[in-house]
């Protein structure tokens, strides 16, 4: 989990430099894990995409591209 948080923090801070000034640390040392039952990957991706409706379209696309690069 530590490697995932470190890598994602570097990627996010590279794409969004303002995060460096606003957030001294990106993630805490703790994490939460849950199962999604029998949901398919497509259902999970759709859920995540629907959570981003309040973001500006340009940033939403960058985040979606980042999520796809992890898959």
C-alpha cells in the first residue's frame, strides 16, 4: 500500500502542482480495504466516474486517464 500511495502522490503532484502548496502530505499511513462483491470492473469504473461529476471536465479527464493507466 505504501508504494501505491507514493506513486500516486508523485503522479498527482506532477499533474496538479498546486497540491504541493495546499497539502504537505498527500496520504495518511492508514488505509481502508473493502470488497465489492460480484461487481464487474466496468460497474466499479462507472461508479468512480459518477463520483467525479462535481469536478471540472478537464481535471476529470486527467483523473480518468490516470485510473485507466493503473488497470
